[in-house]
């Protein structure tokens, strides 16, 4: 399958594209980005036998194509595409990730696992979604380091609105680094980037509990 993510931003020259998927490479200013987003996407796709390509020119935006092999997915006869080796569920998940391509990739994986997925590319949008959503939200899956609120602050903001909400933090930084920066407390559920589809599936089910609703 192919997932396309396109923007109409400033675009990139050839030299920038050569370094695009290197960890910590970024053209953003201090505090605006970590340079881990696209490197994480590359790592996730590599672990899932996939690939990514980019088309971009200065002043003409960028087009990313994410390729996932169809062999990862099987049709169970009901029209739902699943992998029998990976357990999914039917709960509602709020996914928050500020890297657009990674947000879309994770959304596709979770949807294919059977979950209802609400997605947001920034904390304030996630908060707006929760305020307007009248149904249950079982799990927040959020990047830790984001512009504005970090993942822990977002979770604390959402808890009064959705008591009992569970949380899975996701980060390209190690647990030790995040604890050292006082961003996360010890003992929280943390999934390290890059992760495979199976890693994400197991982490989500572990936080939600083994049984399916």
C-alpha cells in the first residue's frame, strides 16, 4: 500500500533532501523541532520492510510517499485487514504526533488493527477534539516532545475531561534522557521510536489490557 502526504510549504533543495532522514538533522530554529521525526519514519518503515520517497523543490512544497508491503496485511473475509500475529482491538484511541507523515503512518497502522482513531497534529487540537467528542476515549497515544505542551502536560490537561483515560507515550529520546529532563516520571508506559507495527500493537494492547472490547 502507498500513503501520500503532501504540503504546500517552502520546499527543499537537493542538499537538504540528502540529509532529510538523518537523526537530529533539522532546518528549524531552536525549540522548533528535534530532527527526529523523519528519521523515525525511516526507521519504522525499515523495520516493517517498507520504504519512503520524497519529491520537493524550493517554493513548491513536498510530497512524501510511504510504502508498506501488502504482505503485512491479510483480509479476514469481512473486509477488515488484519495480521493474525498481531492483536488489535475496537477501543477509541486519540493519536497525537506533530510530524505529519508519522501521524498518518501510525493512524493507518492503528486503524488496520481495528481501533477507532482520532488524530491531532498538535496538543491544542487534541484538546479541542476531546472537548467536542461525546463518546469514550480509551487511550491517548502521544509524542512526548512537541512544540507547546509536551506529552505529559497534554495528558494532565485531558484527564479532567476524560477520567480514566490511559496513556502511551512515544519518543525518540531514551527513557533516561526524558527522566533527566523531568519530562516524564519513572514507571510510565513509553514506546521507543522507531517502532515496528508489532511493537505499536503490543504496546497499545498492554496499556489497554489484553482483552478486546
